[in-house]
């Protein structure tokens, strides 16, 4: 997840070269070779720093690509017996990788880093006392908004979703060419985060019996909320990051994006001329007394069962996500670290270029990170859920049918597949 540009690599890598020159280790020891799959800009530099500081371990890094296909590639490699020793795994796909017997439990190696992450972040990779990954980065949700355009239109930043709807109506009255926000029908992770913020729990598991509740009351309420805004033309339903959407952002016709802390670099990448015009605010609340927000996106470094060197692999994964040298490189490349120390270090730097000059940027960001929804469980077929959601929601927007029906269709498809595969279901 990207937050700011590559501004500190030269100094950091120079310092790391000095550290490497003082690194311990006997040249006579046998060198362990590990294969590592991961994407994102900081990986090559972090691996090089690790290799320099750990002469007894040599890590070979491959950018295997991220996104939807990354889990499929890892599963295919695991079944063929040639998965890498360590791989980046997106948090929502961790349960499916566990169920598919891809990931190794590395709990015996993690006692020394218990306090390195908050319980909520550990919850993304820890299940029933077993640890299946070391968290790398997280994306607590906030509200990105074009502060310059807010000032021009004389509108305030909404603190609740009820106020968000009121501000959306005011925007349409004051500038009919502009919408407060976009409802993107293919953004499964974003909608999931908003539903989780509202209290939804799409999957739960107890004694290997699953409950699937994607169409619970809270999720249907969130869907109905956005459907109402769409029906009243208060938000525009369209995909993100298309040429048309990008142009509207550049013209100041899209004023907010409820998204994660990686989003500022996305907007800056398509609208660099708006650097300094935007700011972040706390994500609007469904309930006035609840500050909890969901995590949208993020990855962990997981050791696979194919690895012949699980202890060395765990040592590598831990260093990559807790060592100061590692998270400094991570921050320099624009990522928001998952570890508490890395987040504190990030808060000492400047805000992203899009928010240049926002003095309370890191106060808001760190508050969001400290108040994430706890006990989030993703299901064993989350990829199916994502596909079903995108298909059903896109069809609902195209045909003008209820978004709540799209949620119910997603529930039906997910449950049907879990039954077919053989999972034990509570209902």
C-alpha cells in the first residue's frame, strides 16, 4: 500500500551498508537459501538489507504479482510442492490458505514479538493460538476529501454517515456538476470495510463449523444507505480509476473517497496538480459513540508448509516486519507499517504529498490505526465472495435493481459453494 514517494532510499541504503559491515555471523556456517514471493516497491531493498545483515541466510526475491491472482499462484505452487519458503498473503485470503494446507504455524517462533503488533492486527493472522503470518502493512480507513473544494462550496466535513448524506445533497445543490463521492460496484474490500464498521460479521467459525452472514441486517442497512444516495443522485455509481473518473477528480468533481491510508498516493498519482489540496478526516461513523474503523487491504509474510527451513523463514519474516531498518525502508517507499514501532516512526515524517501542509494528518492516521474493528474473520472462500459481489453489484447498478438483492445473491453463492465443497455450516 503506497503512501508517499521514494524520498529516503539513498540515505537509508547507505546507512544499511555500514550496518552490514558490522553484522555478525560466521563465514564457516552453512548458508540457508530461502525463496520469497512478494510485490510492492520496498521489497527488493528490504531483502537486500536483510541479506547484508544475515550472512547465514540468503533470500531470493521474486515479484510474483499481487491482487486476485496471487493467492491462486501460491495455492497452485503449494500443491505442486514448490511454493516459496515465504510469501506475501493478503489478509482476507489467509483463512483460505490455512484451509488449503498451504501455510505453516510459526507460533513457536513469535513469542519475542508479542507486543510488536496490536491484538487487532495479530487477529488477521492468528487463529486459535496458531500464527500463520507476520503482519506487514495495514490500511485503516479514513475519509479523504478535497479541502480546497470543500472551502469553495462552503461545506463542512461530515462526522457521521447521516451527515455525509446531508453534505452530499448540499454539494449537488451548490455545484450540479459535482458529486461528494463515488459508489464503485466492484470495490468488494471497500464495501466490506464499511459493513464491518457498521458491525457486520460475514463469517464466523467455532469448532470448525462456519456461519455465513453476508446478508445480515447491518450489511443490508449499509447497502440500502448507498442505494438511497444513488437513487437521489447524491453520489455517482461508477468504477474507480477509469479515464473518465480520473478526469472528474482532476476537475474537482469528486470530492471524497472513503478508503484506507494507502489511498492518498493513488489520488496523487492521477491528480498530482492537487497536491496540498486534500486532507484526511476520521471516517464518518454509523453510530456517534463508535470510533472503530475497518482495515481495507494489507498483507502478511507467511511461511509455507513446503519450506524445508521454517525457523529461518520465520526469522526472515519477523525481521522484515519488525526491524527498524526494514520499516524505515517500508516508510520511505510509502507503506504504512503494521508494527507499532513502524507506525510511530511514520508519524514523525511529513504527510503524503496530496495532504502537504495538513498538520494533524498523522494524528488522524494513528488514531484510526489504534481503533480498528476487532475479531474480523474472513471465510475460506473469500475469492468466491468477491467475484459474486462484483458480478451481482455491477448487475444491480446496470439494471437499477436493489443493492440489497445483490448482497443476498452474494450470500447465496458463497453458502452454496461452501456446502458443495464440504464445509460444515451452522445454518
